[in-house]
C-alpha cells in the first residue's frame, strides 16, 4: 500500500526546499544549511530561480525540473507564490508540504484545501516554523536552535513557545523524537499528528502547546487512542478568551481523553524533564528526604494540595547531614514498604557538597538491590553550585529539578495520568430504567416549535422535564397580586413568586424572584413590587404574568445549577455548579454521559469546591444526581433543537432531585442535521434484529461500556480451542483492563457488534461478537469474530460477518482484513463465501483474509 502523506512527512526519503537562496539571511538558505548539518541521508533538492547551487548542492530552476518527486517539500517563498507551487508539487506526486509563509486569506485557504484533496498532498502550516526529526537527522525548520534525539514529541501552534522549549532543552540536554510547529491550521492538525505519533515506537510521551482547536471530534478521538499507550500533556493558552470556548470545557475535554493539563511553562518544563526519562509509575506514595525542613515542607504542601499521598512525615536529616546521613535515610525508605517513590532534596551545604553527594548517591542507588522498585526524583536546590549535580543525575537517568515544587508537580503528572486512565476504564452502571420518554419529549418540542415558542420558562418547560423523568414543582400562572394571593391560599404557604417575561432572561436583574412568602400580605406586596420594578427597569418588556410555586426547601438540601449550552469548539456541553454560579465557574462535561462519567463530574465539582457539601441529615446522593445528568445527556443527544437548558436551581436533598426553576431555548435544526457532538454517541441507528436457524431471535447492536460483565461471561462460555483460534494464544479469564478495552470503544474509529439473545435461556446474554478496528485514515480495518461455542451451526457467524461488511462499506473503509489459522476451516469457508481474498501462509501458520470495501481498498 502506498505510503500516506503523513508517513512521507515523518519519514521522507527526499526533501525539496522551494525558494532556496544563497543569501544567509533568507529562510531558504537556513533550511538547506540545517538539512546538511543534520546529515540527512536522502537527496536534498534546492529549487532556486537565481542560483545554480546552494551551499554546494546543485539547484533546480523549478519544480518541473526536479529529477524525482520529493516526499517532502518546504516552501520558503512569499505568500503569493505558494498556491501555484503547491499545485506543481501535487502534480509531481509530492506527499507533504511545509509552508513557512503566513497571513493567508480565507479564499487562499479554501484553495489550499482544494489542492490538498485533489492531489492527496498533506499541508503543514501556513506560518509553520517547520519540523525537527532528530533521530533521522532531519532539521526541516528555521529554528535557531537544533534538537538532540529523544523520546518525547512536542507539537506547538506557537513558534515563540517552540524556540523557548528548544532553548531550554538544549541547556538541560533533553532530546525529542519529533518537534513540529503547526502554525496556522489549514490541513494537518493535532488529531492527525497524534494518530501518527501514537504508532511511533520511538515516541514515549507527547506534549502539546495549544492556542485553539479546530476539529474537536478528531482531536479527542485521536487523543483518547494515543493516551492509552503514551502520556499526553497539554499546555493551553487563552484561558480567559471566550472566543475559543470556555476554559473549563477544555479541562473536561482533556480529562475525557485521558490527557493531562499543565498550567504554565514551569509545569511544562518539569513534565519534559520527567517524561524524557520514560519513567513508569511504581505507585502514588511519595517519601521526602531533605537536609532542610523548609524545602521538605514546601514539597509536602504541593503534594497535599494536588491530592497526592505522602509516605509518612518528610525526613529532615539536618543541614549538617553528610553523604553517609543521606545514604542511611535513603536505605531506611528503600528497605521499607511504606513508599513507592522517593524525592531527594539537597540545599547547598558544607558537609555534603552537591557534586560529591550526587556522585555518591548515583553509585549507591545503582548498587542497592531494591532501588528499581521505586521512582526516584531529585531536587538539587540553588543554581550556581547545583548545576553540575543536576547534570550528573540527568546523565544517570534520574529526573532532577530546580525547585521542590516542580519535582512534586512532575511526580503528580504521572499520578494523575494513571488516575485518568483508571477512570476511563471504569465500568459504568446501567441507567435505572427507561426514565426518558423520548416519544413524548419529541411531541412537546414539536408543539413548541410549531407555536414558535423558542424561549420557554419554568411553566412551559415543566412537561418536557417531567417526560425526561425529572421531578418538578407544580407551578401556577397568575396575572396580578390578587390572583397570586388566592393561589397561595389554595396551595399553602410558604410560596415563591416569580416574574414571567420573555424579554427578561435573568429575573435577578430586576429582583424578579421572591421566596419564602408566608402570608397573603407578603404575597401581595411581593407581586406588586415585582411588577413595579419591571415597569421602572424596562418599561417596554412584555409581562406575561407571575409564577407561583410552593417552597420546596428542606433542611440539608443543596441548590444546584445544571446547564446545557453550546460551546463554539466542542458543541453541546453540560455544566454543573452551585445555584448562582456563572458558566465559567462550573464543572463541565462532554456528552454522551454514563453513570461513571457523570459521577466523576460530580466528584470533580466537590473536590474543586464548585459544589460545597453541607452538613445535614440528607447529604448529597451522588448516584441520584448522576442519574439526572445522564437523563439530560440522553435528552440532549435525541434533540438537536435544544440550544440551551438551564435548571436553576435544582434542589438536591438526599436522593430527591427537584427542579425549582428552568429555562429552555429551542432552535429549528438544519434539515438532516443531528447534534454536533465532540464525542460520537452510541449509534442506535445500527441496531437491527435477526433470526437464527433454530428460529430464535437475536439483536445485533454496537457494544456498550455497560456490557463488560456480560462480555466476561460470554468469553467464559467459549471453548479453549475457539479462544485459541481467536487470540492466537492460550488465554485464561480476561481481566478488567482487557474487557474495558473491548467494551469501551470509540465509535469513530472502532466498531464491535454483539449478538444478544432476546428470549429463553439466552435472554440478555451475548452470543457472539464481531469487531473491526480502523486505521485513522480508514484505509484498512482489521476484523475479528468470536461466536459462543454452544451457538455454532445456527448461522450466527454469517449474520455477524455480513453485519460488519455492511458497516465497513457504509463507513467508507477501504478494506477489511483479518487473520486466522489454517485449521479454522469454518472461518476460511465463510470468508470465501463473502468474497474475501484468501492467502494461506503455511510456513507462518496463518491465513490472511482481505475484502475491498470502497475505492480506497482497491
């Protein structure tokens, strides 16, 4: 199969520099010098209209004159020449282009995208600084600082941040597997680069500097896949710029994909220091040893503030501690079982010179039999006298830091990464019954749209909330103070009186809510006061009466705010906080939600004190609130007409959740448009029923995270022989991590269909599974199938294979490919019947099966 454009970007066999120059100040000259200095082994092809040779390398007058089609071309010309050059390179068959020029117009960007699709050429930039691939000797950038080979990849949208990181890395002798400057997005974005780097065996960790995100869905899909194997850290700027979306939504997205966020360049430098050593976390308990109490206490403070685990009290071995004192304290921790990691702190001292102490501890740790069981970190504090000691630790492969705070922050990056991955693997509980009546919700929304009621207040939205399974307070509409008092007498005190006006979105702006009214006099005065304030504040506002509700306050209850709104980058988001909180102060989550994800949103709100738990007889019931969030998520997924939904407040008293006030904004969706989600939800449209040869009925549907227990039971009912044929190895009982990876899939790049029995002894049991995992570019998807051993001969394998073939064709996947053993005649014959090409490799003991599905696979 022909290499993709990204493969030719990251592993070019030839590089052309378009606009090469003999002027040392021009980018076209700098690029040639950098490629020569890096000792790139392939052809370097300068294209220059005014020089026969650049830096001793023969030049060519134009792209058409090149002796071969370069894998990678770097365009160093003015912006006006870029478009025709990209077209000329596309016609020659170039795989990828780096564009240094910037300030392209919208029309020029559209033309670049047209050329990209016409010729299949990949574009990095415009306004890119280039890329560095130190392990391959490639410096295709105009950065003033080169990079040494390493195991960390860095992707940046800022040239200034890039050169700053490279300068720091040179000082600290930190290397990179890849260093890419994205510039202004036109084609290649973070998502494509993460897909590429996730398959790179050299890259062990990935760092991102991000100004803004263009394709949230692809980014999150790629990040989730990559972060399962490699830590990904994100430094996001513009935290207070609403144009690029709410910052708390970026927080939610980064957590949802299993990545970690760093807040500033100090944290970023600490992260690079740790990740460059490819440490594997041994555990979360950190022991601290220091020759100064102050430094040890600062480290312990940061550890506790970030939710870390301190292994006992910090050991202050005294400012007069010598080398033997450090070794004794270190041996005590190494011989015990109370810690998983050790932070050694040293302040400049006469009794233990920094360099001599560093050498001695490095030798001691190399010889200690238990040292490999621990993560070791060091903080040689100070600057002048500490530099050589830090260099020695770096050379020995032991992370070292300038401050105790940065050392702890770096350790917590590893801890939080493992916690995030563990959260992603958690099996969600099933929803408690079908609480959302989608048919009734659809009817209510259609009626509102037909009446052109696009803004609905508490009274009008109440039927929709009830159809969604949410409890609400009965609400009465009145026109004046007399009706308000009569209604209050009927329903009983205390009551609340609220303004009803489509022109005043926030009632608080006119004090339009009066609570705890206990007498008819109070009700009448409150109603008159609200109406008077509106007439004074906004005389032209339409007043559609007042709402009267009975107070639902209970001792120990919390008043919360749950809000659905549209984010400009990530689409619909669900926000959670206390009543009165602004959206940017709330904890965000991206739908779709399940019980586990909703629970973590609540826990994050409690941990960050966005919700402050109150002491009382009825503490917050987290599962009950999680159920509400899941119901709202289901409502949001079903109806793209919902633009905003604000439950403000929702009263939580124990496991009772009651909506006291709500607002809804609807919009007519575009024809055939659905909810534009950053994460693809469960594809209900792919469910279908089928009949087996014994006349039993099965449901073929995509797998769900909640299927993990059923999937475990399914595998246990497969014979050892059938499991061997499926996994090519003897496998015992699958553990939680393996099962979670099988059931918690990304529907954008993987599909697994389960056959579920619907009646008799097989009710709600998984009878068979077929799955296909696609390459990011959808050129190929590897399939596998497994049928429960006692269900063979009923036609289930055929049903599942036909299902996955239909799916591959509808999803525009190039080809399906699979592998089995020569002894698995049933699978081979089934593949033949379905049109697969069969290639039997007897020497290797495998049979390859391939089926072209679209033009990509031909």
